[in-house]
């Protein structure tokens, strides 16, 4: 029975059943949807029939009706009801192939049959065979292997590589159904939230966001936007893989000798509370996996204040040399005097400091603007790639620098090319006030030359700042408190929609 056989009310009821552990009562649902109890009873029967193919059952008791299924079936159900396993007629072959690749990654190393994929995506077996041939190229490039047997097709390879690929392909999946309004605060934008909730379910997403927030509070940091998205994504992936008993092998993460015991102890305490809530036991290597992602964001490495002198003192000599030589090589290649741009140097130093930590700990981040960056700035990207890979051979020959990292570095140089002009007063607010916030600073300075950028601060610092001297606040994160100054929520790159909203706010 295809999902399209459910009407909108039945789909909403199924979502409520999947999201709630307590039974639902027919009379209450009838009042909520404005229909009779008999209609709700017929809806339950239709939903129950669908359960035969999705692996769940409805249990009836005095308290009401509840949905009963195992963790694996519940994950599959979440992907169904939030659009993760449904393609509309307008979706492309490329979309389907991204989803098939994700299926193989999430199921690895269990086999998936061509017939099951054919039924799932409503295409013929020959189309699935062609899809698998196309997907195999990316599988090989990732260092994984696609195996074909009588039982089905499956992927084998390092668990960390599989998880990194899951994170990458999630960024390419689109066309999810709109989600119900989340009554809890979230730092994810709507698109990221739809993708992650569509694959892993709203409840799991909420639990992971709460866990990350508690870790931030415990170790006294607020992660930047890109780091926050990546950590939430990777913990969700870890949960999914662990539920199917796919663990990271010993030696798959950082050397335990490199652990900061104070930070590790605080993270471990938060993860312990989280594991009890989700009923998943995190073995030592999985805990190290989470720890390495926080360390890959520069936790304990970056200075708390934007003072260049302090940054230089806290930076390892080879990281400083890497940054200086990168700027020198880019200046020689482009004939642009990057060495005179102190803001570019400081921004790059902050990012490269964290980047080196990531590559040493084998932590991969996803650049949501990767394809757009490569397409719009091909020459700059090629120049940055050549320079960075040459320096990598000199300073970090045994480590891997991904395209995602290269794209972030490319954006710093591209935005540094934009002319400097007089500005008025505006305050920029980001998660941490460092790193990629300087990309926003460059864009604002270029698009709105009449604005003077008073400062770039974190969300936490904003709560204690006097804003009486400001005309406008531009923030990349939603404000969960009132403030006596107009504000506009924008993206780091200040896209056309953001620009229009800022201009409207200035006019008002």
C-alpha cells in the first residue's frame, strides 16, 4: 500500500503515533481533526494495513491506541512519513541515486535487493541497475567497495568512512515534506531540520540537539553554525549505526593519549545522560568519536577573545606558518595584495587552527555551500586547492584535506577581493562570534557600504551588551530573548533574500 493512499488526516495521525510513546485516544483525535470517532476508527484501520509493509503494529488498550515497532522499523517509518523514502514525480534521477546511496550506506554491510529498491522508488529493475552503476563510482572514490551477491548488493569499508559519506550525502537530499512546527528551540535552519528529521525522526533530532547544548554548557563553549550542524548530524548517524550494531573499531578515532581529561570527563557525563534517554549504550570508541568532533571544532584551542596577539601566542608554529605561506602563495598566484589584509589573516588563522585539529583527528565537516562555491568561483577554488595541497605535503603529508575544507578557505579569499568602502553602524551576531562570522562581515561591508560594522560578537555576548548605540542587528542564529534594537536573521553569505530583508528593515 503506497503512502499516497493515506489522506492528509491519516498521515497526520500516523505522525502523531510515531512521535508519541503514550497511547492516543479516538475521541480526542476526533475533536482535534473535527470529524467523528467512527472516521478516526476507519483511519486507524487504514494505518494498520500500511503497517504490514512498514513493519509496525497498532496496540489497543484502555488508554488508547499506540504504535509498536523496533528501532530499525521505527527509523524506516520516520523516513516514510517525513518524505525520506518517497519521491515525487518531479524529482530527478540524481535525487533517486543520492537516496539509493544513502540506503546502501545506512544498511551496510547488510545486502539490499534490486527488487526492494525497485518497489521503493517505483521504477523498473533496469533503472535500479543503472543507478547502482552510477553510484559505484562515488563508492570507489570514497574508498569503499560495492559488493554484488545473490542475497543483494551491499557496501563494505571502514565504519568512519561510511559515516562520513552518510553525512555528505545527507547534504544532497532535497524534496522533504514540510515538518510540523517544532515547539522546542532549534539552531538548525528549516532545510537542515527537514532533512535530518526526515531521515532520523523529530524525536531523535530533539534529543541530539539537547545533548549538544548540554555539552556546550558543560565545557563553556558555543559552537559555530557549521560545527553545530556537523556534530548534530554525526551523532544522529552514530545512533542509527549503533542501533544496528555497527560500532567503530578500536583505533578508528584519535589516540587516547591526546585526550584532554577535563573536557573528556565533562563530555562523557553529558553523553551518559543522553545514552540513558535514548536507551543506547555508547562504548569507549563511540564516546571518543563524539569527543573528537568537539575537539575538531577547536574546543580548548581557540582564544575566547578576538585579540590577534593572543591568537598568535596560542597557535602552534606550523599552523601559523601554514597560514602565512598560504596567503603568500595566493598573493603570488592572483597578484592581489592579500598580505596587507589583517582581517583575512586573522579569519584564516582561526579556521586553519581548527582545520588542522580536524584533519589530525580524522574529523570531516560538510560545507553546505560546496557545489555552489566550486561552480561560482572555479578559478579561485583551483588556486586555493593547488596551494593548500602543496602546503599539506610540506606540513601534514599523512593527513587528508577534504573538498569541504578547501571550499571554506576559497570563500575567505574570494570575499577578501571585494572592495572596502565606508560603513555605518550595525552589530553582527553569530554562534561564537569567530570563524565564519567574518565571511558575513565581508559581505555586509560590500553590499551595504553605508553601514559601519560596530562589532562581531557571539549570541551569549549579545545578552549582556548595550545596544542603544546600534541601528540594526544582523544575526545568523535566532534570538530567543527580547532586545531593544531591530534585528534580521541572515545566512553567512548574505543571499539575495537576506539582502532584501535587511534593506526593508533599514527603510523601516
